[in-house]
C-alpha cells in the first residue's frame, strides 16, 4: 500500500513528523472525557462506600426494597446493547452500511450498521424506560431520596422487620441509590440522544465508510463505559 | 509533508476562511484566540467584582461598626445605616473567595492563556475541538452569571464560606439562605462542565496537534504547565461536581449525604471538597509558574536553568497534589497517624517547588537582565511565591498548624500564593502577550508605576496578616473588637484596611493602561520582546487561522544568547541554521 492511501484512512492516521498519540483526536478526546467521568462516578461511588460502611447499623438486605429480577433484566438489556454496539462497529469497519441483507442459502439476514445501531438505540431507550418505571414504583411504595416515606408500604415493612429493611439506614439508602443510579440513567439518556442524532445525520445518509467511521467508534467507547459503570453499580447497589 | 497535512483532519479549516459576520467572528467564535480574549474580558470583570467584595470586607474588619461610604446603595438586608450586617459580611467573604478562585484567577490563567497560547506556541491552526471550546466559554459565563445572581435573590448570596462546609451549607435552617446556596451548587456544576470541556481540548491539542519538530522537550514551559494543569482539571473538577450535586440534592430533594442527624457525614464534604481543592490549588499556580518561566528566560536573555528539571518539577507537584488534601483538615478531627502521613506528603511538595524557585534564580543569575514590565512582575511572582511557599510549610506541619489553623495566617498564606503568585504572574503575562492579542503594547512607564505601587501596597496588606494571625485573629471574623485579646491588634487591622484601599485604587492604573492601550497603545513590532516562541512568527494581532503553513521547529524555546545565533541574542524556534535538519515525517504505521 502506498503512503498516500494510508494517509487517507482517517481511522489509522499516519504519524505526523512529531508523533502524537497515534489515534485521531476525537478518540483521544473521548478517552480524556471518560477519565474525567471516571472521577465523577468515583466521587459518587466513593461517597456511597464511605457512608454505607461508616454506619453502625446494617443496610437493607439485597432485594428487600429493590426489585432485583427486574433490574437484572435491565442489566441484560444494557449488556445486549453493548454487544450490538460492537456489531455496529464491526459492520461499518467491514464496509456494511446497510440495514439487512439476505445471505445466500441461509434463513438469517446479515445486519449492517443501520440495523445494529438501531438495536443499540432501542436497547438503551428500553433501559431508561425500565428505570423510569422502577423509580415510579419505588416512590409509589414509599422509597424516596429522603428515605422511607412515613406511612407508606415500605415504611410499614421496615417497622415490622427493621433489620431486613434497614430501618435505621433508610435515609442514606435512598440518598445514595437515587443519586448513583440517577446519574447513570442520565448518562444512558445522553448516549441514546447522541446515537439517535448520529443515526439521522450520519448513519441514514450513509456518511460513514470503512475509511472514516470515527463517530461510531467514539460513541461506542462512551457506550461501553456507561455499560461498565452499570455493571459496577448493579453489583454494589443491588446485589450486596 | 503531505502526510503531515493529512494527519490533522481538523487542521484544514485554518488560514482560508470565507468572510464571517461580526457575530460569528467575535461573539460565537470558535477561534481559540477570540475565545481567549472573551475569557480575558469576562474574568477581569469578575476580578473587579471580587475586589469590590474584598474592600467591603476590609472596611468591616478595619472599622467595625462605622458606616461605610456608599453603603446607602445597599439594601436594608445587607447594611443598616451604612453598617455592614453580619449576614452580609459572611456573604462577602463567601463570594469573594468563590469569585476570585473560580471566576477570576482560574479562567484568567487557564481560560485565557491555555486557549490563547497552546495553539500559538505549538504551531497549529486551532484547538482540536473548536466548537467544544466555544461551549466551554459560554458555560463559564453562564456559571458566573448564576453565581452573581445570588446577590439578587431574596435571602441574599451563599453564606457558608467559599469552601461550603456542611452541614451549614446543606441546611437552610442553619445558613439562613435557601435559593442562593442552590445557585452556588448549580453554578459550580456548570463551571465544572466548562472546565472539563476546556481541559480535554487542551490535552488533545497538546498531544496530537504539535508542529513538525515540536517534540515534547521542545515545548515551552508555559505549555507544559498548561498541559499538566489540564490533566488536573479533567480529573479534579468532576469530583467537585459530584460533591456539589450531592449538596444540591441535600438542599432540594431531601437526601442526607452531609447531614449527620440522618446518618450522613459532614466530614465527607470536606474530604470531597479538598480532594478537588488541593489539585485546584495547583491549577491556580502551575500555569502561572509556566508563564513566568517563559518570561524570566526572556528577561534574563539566558536559557531557562534546568529545563528538564522544571518539567519534572511540574509533573511532581501535580502528582503530589493528589495525596495531600488532608492537610486542610488537620483540625477537623483526623487520626494523628493519618495526619502525619499528610504532613509528610505535603512537605515533599516543597522539593519540586524549591527546584523551580532555584531554577528561576539560576536563570536570572548573571543574566543580561531586561527589566520590562512583564519581567518585573515575574520577579515579583518569584519572590512573593517564595514567601507564600514558606508560610505553607508552617501550616503543613501539624503541630504548628494547630494554633494557626483558621486564622489570618492562612489568609495571608493563600493571598501570598494567589495574589502574590498567580496575580503577579498575570500582571506579567497580560502585557507580555497583549501585542499578540490586540496588536499594541501596553504603556511601559504606567506599567512600572503600577508594578511598584502594587508590590508595596500588596505587602503592606498581606504581610501584617501573618502577625495578626499569630495573634489569634480568626478568619471570617465579623468584628475583631468583641474579643479583648484581639483589641490590641485593631490598629494593625486599620492599617491593613487603609493599605487594602490603596491597593484596590492602584489597580485602576492597570485597568486604565489596559483599556487605553487598546486604542492608543504604541503599535507593536512583530516580536517586541525578542522572544523565540512560534507565536512571534505571526503578525500582531495574530490572524484568524494563525499560519498559512505551520512552521517547522528546530530547537527548544529558550535559546537566548546562543553562540550559534548569527546576529542577535535570541534564536527563534523556527529559524533553520545550516546545520539543522528538517523534521522527517515518520513512516506510516506497520501494516499500511
């Protein structure tokens, strides 16, 4: 391959006279932003750890207040969206911008960028939807950012079984739960909005090619990061 | 060379521009120089706001109970019969700190000079992400407006000190302010976003957008310092954002993060705030150090002494900055063993700081000194920063910190590093790069008068604060005369106040010089300071898009009095000597 064709490949920028990081700026900028986001979640999660384990009374038992199976399904949705994100990335890297194409001799059709990115957007949007539903139900039953609302269903349970429901720690449980999962949900929402924007401005008009699909790779990095944060949050908020 | 041009996909929008409307060019501009100048005007305005708050503080401390001139302009909720109320006084100290740290010094150093200098000194057309850069400015302005709005809401501005210690800040029933406390949090979250957007731009630009031949160790120290500062900003600001969001939720939606009654921890706020706050201290001083390094070398006509050790000192300070936050909390209730650990890590910072001070002195030693205004202010920086650094060692030592914690000693210390340090560096940097921004020079005689008057009155204000701090006067104290043991110090307080008014008045010289020179200043020659940096290869003011063709770089930026230089005492980075070889494009990555 000649020098000139390599130079035209925006995914693999040739080294300038003074080498930079060897990646294009959008990707580098996203990495830097993610480093910054790590620090944001570190502040929230670190506070949660200090508050929870700094208390003498026990936290509510896993599953006592929160609907773990529902959120388990939501976790599955988000992991699926990460897989479809990889498929979208691989599709455009292989030069498949289309939606679906029949494959000779097979029942299944071959998905392209348009298909897999749409799957990702839908999974992400479904995740946010389930989370909103979960919030509404929790607040209805009396679990709020301020703790267990007096006279509510959960407050009655907590009176009957103070250890299982962590009656003494309900206020901190509510504070940390809603703040951490809320900001994660906000990140997912931002990702869905950004991907939808890309879908209509770049993906549908087929502006990406195997030589330049920087937008997909950059948003993909963000999406996998948000997924990773959720796996940590699901573990420490719901399961332990 | 084609590969170099292709390597920067964003670069081709430089140099060749269609004509733009006034709004595109000066208001919603994506040009890094215009954004830097926008930051300059806005943060100088906030510097004035912070100064106005400061002289009111000094009136109350110097002359408690005496009607303040012009206090009739203030509403009854702030001053009655011209006398400042305690509720207003605490707003004054809170907002003075907030405005000076977040909206004056930080944007002046980072917003103005990172934006303006990084592309010019590295030899690129613009930042990596010009539109994000524009957003960074507008969000910073929005944050400043939200903060300023605090003064105009019914219960007055935020009033828990600029450090916003919980639970005072978290509970309106304790602080007496509801909306303004929330505005403070919102403003800080917006500012954090602005800062992260700016910083990720600076980092990406420095890594990926350097001119051919501009190796890491040919970068000017100002760019090194701004680069490391950006890393600190990207990692520290989100922590403050997280903390401010938790505080905001405590105030609004009923969470209890910082409320011990419901199981929260008030100390958690302090940890979060200072985990951000100490890196923030270096965000406020590292760019100043970098720019002073450039100016000291230029004014001494010598290569900077120990260039590499300067770079590693910056990195060392930035790294150590992450593991010292506990020294702000020695008196907050801390395990003595942990306190000793923080003491040791804090004292370690004296090592890279001293390396820098000795290197500046080594640069000036037997140099062919040119005492232009930037150089005078840079020397002011070095000497004042040294005093501030030495008083810092006092407070880093736990046994000494116990009696002087939360007294005027710390007020003296912070002002020696922030005013004597950062602001003197800005008084050096503003006239130094003024020609590159506006095409004219600021008045030298006026600048020299301003420097000497500022230097003298500044020391008259802040040096005695060490003494009254040792005497036990608490910071943020409304009226020192209510304590018998502080009464003997009151004449000194009056003296400080009078000096402070003089210091404030002297700054109008600077303001006049700055504004007057915009129209009437002497037209600047292309390279007025005879400097080596790439920015001086451009005309004044620097044109839109910077270079038609980015220059090659052949050496570091500090080749002053070089024997190789044919007929001057400086050797610019882009000048090719017969012995120099052009930077060779690196081969494309393997497999392509």
